[in-house]
C-alpha cells in the first residue's frame, strides 16, 4: 500500500472542501511520506479543524527491542483486530479525515522504482479514512485505513486507501465500529472512476503529479 500522497490544492480550497476554518499557521506540504507531517481534519466540540500531524505510529516488537533497534513506523491500518489498533478504532474520538488529491505506488525494479499516481476523475479532492491520537513521548500522529485494491490499483499494490465520499465524512467521524468495518470491507471505488498517471520520476524524486487537462477543462480552481 502507498506510503506517499500529495495535496495539490491551496489551504483555502482544502478548508472549503472540508468545511473548516482556514488555519493561519499551517501550510500544505508538497508531499507527505510516511514518517513526515501531513494534513488531517479532526472534529472537536462539533467544529472541524485542520491540523498538521506526523504520519506514523510507533511500533517496537519484542524481537526488535531485544536487538536494540529503533522504533518502526506504521502509517497504515489494515488489520482492525491488531492490538496496536483494536482499542482505538472503536472510539470515534480517534477518527480523522485525511485530505489528498493523489496517492502513489512504486513501479519498476528495486533500486530504480518510479512514481505512479492515482486520483479520482473530475473531483478536486479525495478523503482518506484515518485515525489519529496524541501519544506520550511521541505527540500527535495519524494513520490511514486500507482496503482491498480495485483493478486499476491492484497491479501495483493489492491494497489501497479507504476513500470516502463527502457525504460519508460525518458517518466516518461519528460511526460505530460496525461502520468502520463496513467502510473497510465494502467494494473499493470503481476503477473507471479513477485516473492513473505513470511517470519516470524516481520514487525519491520529490516530484508532484502533473494536473490533468480534463480537470482544468471542467473549471476546477487549483
């Protein structure tokens, strides 16, 4: 599953899409890689706000601890029954919305992998179902839930983000654990509703996806 996504929108447009106030002290990162800061939308006391959190939860296995290894980074939630997540996923206070316009998977041989980007056709934003929490000695962090990939994504990865429609923002933020399970195990977004953009950019290039002409033609304001 991808460990790279991008938000090719201004902060004003992100705030408009998620019906939040525009933060004055946060900027849109050019890309978000697992382990680095990314944007999330949380709800507190009935009001949605945009925050910048680290995209990772710490994981240290018993074997790694015995070897003296550093903490591992985990930014993807695949198994809801894993003890790392099981208590958190049942409580809506830990839910968040992750803004993005594109997510990427690596393509090619090891050592020369390139970026392949995925986005939704004719939509200015996507929403990834996420979880967030403030951890002692770590601070505020987030992770995104994954699901079985559709036929467009599957050749590069058998998992993809759980993508929400705007009408599903409230059900995600306030729903029960049964709702969470439903979102993860329902059918993924149809492949014909998404775009794939292959590039020759190296996986570590830092280069963003290009904007597709169709989006410009329908008048999306970037």
